[in-house]
C-alpha cells in the first residue's frame, strides 16, 4: 500500500486513483469480515460458556479462554488492517502481536493436553511448548525492535 514516487509516476493518474480506490475497498472488505468474524466468535464463546458451565467450570473456562484468544487475534488483525489503511503502508507490529497471542494460545492448549499425557506423548508436548516459548520470545524481541525503529528520527 506504500506509494513511492516512481510507482505513481509510471501510471496514468486515472489508473493510479482507480487502483488506490480498489485497494481501499479490498481493505475495508477485509476489515468488515474480520469485524463480523470477531462478533460471531464472541457470541459463540458466550453461548458455549453458558452451555458448558453445566458440565463443569474448568471445562467451560478452558473452552472460553480458547475462544476469547481467537476473538482477541481477530481484533488485533482488524487493528492491523486499520493501521494499514490509516498509514497507507503495511504496519508490522499488529501482526507480530497476533503471532504472540496465537503462540500463547497454543501453549495453553498444549499445556491442557499434557494433563492426560505420559511417556513420549508428554515429551513431545513439552518440546512443543518449548518451541512455542522460543517463538514468543523471538516475536517479542521483533516487536521491541520495530517499536524502537519507529521512535528513531527519520533519516533523510
């Protein structure tokens, strides 16, 4: 979505305006779909939380946490689309945060699965959690570096 002078100079103005408008329409469509998915997922999580609470609180909370993390991921993606539209360039930070949240979600799911695991299944689960922990660490460092880079004065 970033526009460089050479990009806009090589296209006739009417073509450039049409492509920019089309690009915005696609991003708005993506944003609306993400919003709709987030609302639908939130309604579904609420419904499941009420229905599963009869079976047991722990089961209901685990399912709700899984669903709420999905809603949070959708909302962060929506924020990324909004930032892309506002700044007219791809913004990395929201997508890095989505990666962190998704990795943490998988750590939680894997941890819950380890409760019933033993032997090699347990070892594989621990390895999966360790790898996901490293992914969270790397994504966190990347987010820190992106924020630090954004605070630096522009080089001209």
